[in-house]
C-alpha cells in the first residue's frame, strides 16, 4: 500500500515537471534561439526596431556589441546589438 502511494506521488511530481518544461522552459529556449538567429543575420542596411521602439536602418557595426542606427538623414544613434528586437518590414 505504501509503495503504491510513493509511485503515485512520484508520477504526480514527474507530471508537474513535464508540464512546467513544456509550458515555461521550452518556449523560452525557442525565443532565445530565434533572437540569436536574428542578431547573427543582421546586415548593414537592414531596417530594425530596437527594444525602446526606435525604427531605423543599420548604418554600421562597431565591434560585436554596438550597432549604429540611422534614424533619419542627419541623425544616427548607437545601440547595443542585443537590444534589437526585430527586423522592420513596413
């Protein structure tokens, strides 16, 4: 009788862990992988959206971490490459 209860409790714990993995951990890993793929595919001239909501065109890369983004003809800003959220298709 006691052995059966231990097995059932173990299955419940295992079920909770599986649900947590599928609903929380796996989607986060996918988001990180997709973001890494996006950041590595960036090129000069791509239109991007930063984490702060700025939309501009990549003017140049300054090393591996910094990107210079042209917001208008006379305005360029520097941003961390990791803060680019998406390519802008609009």
